[in-house]
């Protein structure tokens, strides 16, 4: 008599191995958090971009050539959300935590790259 058990077991082991491999090959998302309030909100540079400076020591974990503030542009995922959060924080003076990509060379136009903005109360 034929049993499907060995086939199911091999399929399960194969699927598990594939998922484990995919999980281990995901890119690392290293980040640094800078806490403070926004003291400067910059826009433009002839592009759909913005930058912020906070009242905390500047950090430049990706060793970008420009190290005054943090930048995002419209080519980045989350740009509209980051910009809305930055405007809200600037208008209200609420403290924020700027999440900056710390992977080497992760810069936007030469500035440290924003990958998130957390608002606090």
C-alpha cells in the first residue's frame, strides 16, 4: 500500500529550509535614533525632498559627506509619511525620534537618510 507520509514530510522539510534561507538572506536594517525637537525644516533643492535638523548632536552613522541634518526625498518609500510627521512635529514643537539609516553609504544627496520619524508626547 502507498503512503503519502514520506512525501508530505519531504515537502514540509523542503518548505522549511526554503523559508529559513529566505529569512537569513534578508538585508539588515541598521538604524540610529536621534531624539529632540526640530529646529530647522528645509525643503526643495529643486527636487521633491526635505531635510530636518534637530536640537541634538548630529549623528552621521553612514559617513555621508554632508553632516548637517537628515534628508528624505520622494524616491524613498515612506517619504510622504515622513514629511507629514516632520511638518506636524515642527508646527507643534513636539519631540521626535528621527530614525536614520546607519548602513555604510546610505545617504540621500550626500546627507544621512531618514528611514522613519517617531512623534512623542
